[in-house]
C-alpha cells in the first residue's frame, strides 16, 4: 500500500513537472497584443517615450515580432518582442531607428539574423544599400604566408514608400558568416589575430532619396536603445559611398 502511494506521488510530480515545462517552454504563442495594448506597454516600459501610433505588426517568425511606431514627439521608433515563458515580452525599444539594428535572434545561427529600420519622412529616404565587408590581410612568418581574402558584398533595397522595414540576412552572407566562425577555430587565423590582423566581418549601410542621390538621415539618427531583455542587437553604421572607391 505504501509502495503504491509513493508511486502515485512520483508520477504526480513528473506530471506536474511536464506541465510546467510545456507551459513555459513548449506551448505555442497566444494571440499578439492589440495596438492599444502595445502603445501602453511601450509608453510604460520606456520612461519619457509615448507611443502615438502603431505603424505595423510584423511577425519575423512564430515567436519574434517587429513593431514600428511613431511617438508623440514625432520620433519614428521600433520595438522588438518575443514569446518566452508563456507570454509576449518586449525586449528592446529604440526611439529613433534611422541607424538600423541587427537582431541576432539566434546568436550562433546567422540565418536567423534580421536588420531593421524606421526613418522620419523628413529625411526622404527611399532606398538603402547594405554591405558585408572584410578587408584583405596577409602576414609572413618565416617561410609561411597567411592570407585572408577581401569580402565586399552589397544588398540594395527599396522602402516602397514605407518609413520602416526589415531585411533578413541574405543566405550568402549567412554562409560566409558561418565559414568565418569555423575558420576562427583554426590555428592560422589565431596567428593572424594575435599579430594584429583581424579578419572580422563588418556591416555598413547608405541611404538614398527617390532619385538615387545619397542622403544622410539626420532627423532619424542618434536614437536611444532601451534594452529590456539581454538579446543581442548591433548597430549598423552609416558609411558614404565615397569611402569604398579605390
């Protein structure tokens, strides 16, 4: 009789543990927040920021959402959300998003990376160009030559009359990033890095008006981040086209 009670208790504990694990980690996301609720959460989370209009609700995947908005101060901001522990959580708010951000949703998987922006219409940004860059480097030591080839890739996009948008990491960029990470475990790359020859990839961007003329989005930059969760976001810095003319 006592043995049966212990068995029942053990099974009950296992069942409760399973329910808890499923509830917090495996359950499917519920419906996302309404625009009214989103404005309230953004305003209550970031002191001094008052969301006036939700421009869009964009699902990057089933558990990650991008919400661009306009503040009462006429700032064109962005907010990022994820489904975690059985609820939708805000992870980052940026009050001016003219300096795009790279969200590394899964830091070790470049195919999950996404770039985001939101421009004030005053800046007249109509087109963008993103670049993935690595400078050429080499080092001679004794009879060995260590060489890191140059990488220069571009991705051009149109905003299609929207102030906001996102770009999923191009598949070719993802493959290069993965190869770079794999090469980082090899002795020759360690040797280069130790001698001041980093092979780090970098991303930059340039903005243009409807006529294709380069334009700096001065009303949309210098935004502040309010990071709520420890997700990985990186700035994508502006660069002039002339910086890449040989």
